[in-house]
C-alpha cells in the first residue's frame, strides 16, 4: 500500500475520532459506539484502537517530519 494512501486513511480516522469525541463531550452522544453496538463490543474496541494508532501515525507523519513534502515537490 502506498504511503500516501496510509497517510490519508489515518487522517480520515483521526478526523472521525475527533468528531466522535467532540460529540461525546458536547452532547453525551457517541455515534461510533452506538453504530458498533456499545462500548463493550469487540468492534468498538478495535475501532478505538485503530483511531489511536492512526493518531500516532498522523502525529509522526505530519508533525515530526515537517516540510518533507515541500522539499520533494521542489526537486
């Protein structure tokens, strides 16, 4: 799988997780847990693990390597 595809998928997962946390904090409504069957289900735990790993990947990709894409584009 291409690195840019992984970057895009991880960014989408981080945005979904952020919106989910925002809704949970503001309205006490967790759509991800509701869709996947509640907090105790295996699917919800896997989804939250994926979002957590995606956030670490996004942190590494976008914050720990600033300007790499700009340097590659100018060559």
